[in-house]
């Protein structure tokens, strides 16, 4: 069976395609963006992320005295819960705003990239990650770094978006973006692997996969509904289109999705699918 490596190392994958933006001088403007985070909006529209993390925390099974790295710790909600279980936790994230929010919860957190962790070899008993790995562009570099900083026999326990995650949302958003010449903005934003392919990737980097599950999880969205979800989890995509298009993109995407993802009582349910695993060095 052929195995395709998706490393996002070339220029095309690391940049969103350009909308046809022309300034007053007639020059096409280049606008290259990535996902950005607003902790307040995340708490308002994305609290379900840590609220539904009980399963992966059970798989982690943190023990008192363990030293655990929370990879992509975000606002520190889950780091705090691991600390409360008796472990020592260090969180890392690439968002300065999220790190500040984590520190407000008395979580030790540092600005660092998962693809180049600033730690010595064999430091951590476990590496934990929830809802973060699918944002990481160079999966192979990340897996090498996690393996390097884990102690021999250490465990990597994570949950991420899996194959089929937010499929309807992605199709609808891409269709709307295409109307305005921005269709490629959604390309490469996330990586949602299937279990077999990701198991092979882990094994290629020296891990032994103990457990892996693909979990369909239709997720009730909070009061902000699909519009709040788009403004939070596609903030980078929206920031990369012209100002006067942003709300139009949100409204038209929500309108396309309403027949499929909004029930008769007005509740929005996102088509989430999660990939959860335990792997050891």
C-alpha cells in the first residue's frame, strides 16, 4: 500500500492562495495569513473543546509526580486539570495570547513551536495534546521532536481532528470562498488523518501505537452557533480576505450549512470526528 507523507514544507502548502486584491494603484496585494486566536472568543465559542476532553484525559491517566508536556496548551484549561491530578505540567503554544490566558490560570506555559521544541532529550514522562495537532503544518518534524523529548517508554497521548472532521463545514466554506476568488484559502488549514495512515506515520518515527480510535462526535455549538464557530476557528481564513467580504463569507457559509447542521429548534451541531491515540517511544 502506498503511503503519502503530508509535511506541508513547500511554499504552496504554507501559504493560502491569494484573492484578487487590487489596491488603488492597481497593484495586486499579497496577503499571507495563518490561524490566529482570541482567548475571549475561544472561551465563548469553543469551550466545548476542553469540555469534551474527558476521554483523552482518561487515556492520559496522569499520575502524581509525572512531568507532562501539554503540546498546544491553548488557554490552559486542560493543563490545569492535569496539574490538579498531581502531575507537573509545562504547556507550550505558538499563540502569545493563549499563553497569557494559560498563565492567568497559574499554568506554566512557554511560547514554542512543536516542530522545534526548546527542551533537552528525554525530559518528559508523557506528552499530551488535545485539539492541536491538526493545526501543525510539519507533522513529521513534530513527531520527531515529541519522540526526542520523551523519556524511553514515555507515552504520547493525543486527540485531534480525524478523517471526515468538519467535512460539511469545509465544503460550504470553500464553495463560498470560491465565489469571491478565494477558494484556496481553506486548503491546508488543517490535517485530519485516518487511523491507518497516522499509525504508520507514528511507527515510522519509532513509536509503538498502543491504542487508536476514530470517534464521530457531532458537537452541539454554543449560543454563537455556526457564525461564532467560523469567526473563532476560521479567524485566520477570514482575516485573509478583504474586510468587506468577511461577514458576507460568514453569513453565506452559515446559510449553506443550515439545512444540514441546524435542527428544528435552531441548535447548530458541528460534524466533528476525532482521532485519539496512545503511542509510546
